[in-house]
C-alpha cells in the first residue's frame, strides 16, 4: 500500500495517509510514459516556423549579367539559394505537430508517474489551507517547514481554490495545477508532489478506476 506523509496547513508533520493503490501503487509502464511525454511536448509546439523559397523572395527576375564573356560563372537570379539573401532550400513550413494518444495510454502513463513518485517518497498531502487573501509568504513558510525549499514542486489544488493558486504562483520552482488537469509530464518534471486533501479526493474521482 502506498502512503504519503500528511502535514497540517503550517507544514508540520502529523501522520501518514494511505494513497489509492490504483493510482499510486501501479506498475511503471515506461513505453506509455515515453509516448505521453513525447506527445505532450509535440502538442505545445506552435508550428509557425516559416522560411521563404526562391519564388517568395522579393528580388527582380532580371538576369544579373550576360551569360558569356565575363569570365564568371553563369548566374540568372538573386533569388538563387546559393546566394546570400536568396531563397531557402527545404526550409520549415507551418504545420500541425499535434499527436493523438488514446485515453487509456494517458491514464496508464499518469498512474505510472504517480506510482514512481510515491515509491520514492515524494508525495505529500496537506490540509486545505484556509486563506482569506493571497499570502505568498505563508506558502513559502509552508514549503520551508515541509523541507521542500529549493526543490521543484508540483502543487495540485482543487478547482475553485483561486486564493491558494494566487498564493503559490509566484514561488520559485513551484508549479500549480488543478486536479482535473493533472498529467504525466507535469508529474515527471517535478521532484515532489503536494496534494491538498480535497485535490487528492478530486484526483481519485477523475482518474481512479
């Protein structure tokens, strides 16, 4: 059974909490992780890179000099790819880099990533902070008390916790993500995962079997 250390809203350790086995004690499927991360990064690409071919370069069509008698190599256009400022051969064109993955593969990858972090003792659960206004200083103290200062952290919050999000978003090396948007890439790029109690319940509802 996978477990995580539970902290109160001040970052003081209280006890251990059991994690859902179907999410945090699954076998790590490396191929699913590879495909999911590769697709995630590909889907972030805008695909707007563009170079001009010789027919798109704004130069005259006039022949530079006569064909014979100059002692130079024959040349017909400033647009030639061999000349500075000419067109580009086989340059990039705008295109869609998007890759589609089956839902089952994405779920297997997420469970693999979560299980890997749980096996390494990098999953933490805290009581939902009660904040009336954004308090970045309090969240920085929370990270310090939990021993996570200077480490990359993915902080998973529940939907609607806007004040908590605004308290966390400016912390260095801390990413904040709603529970329903949790994905394998974000889990793998962070050394530690921190769930609020409500966000852990939400993750179990959305991604659990």
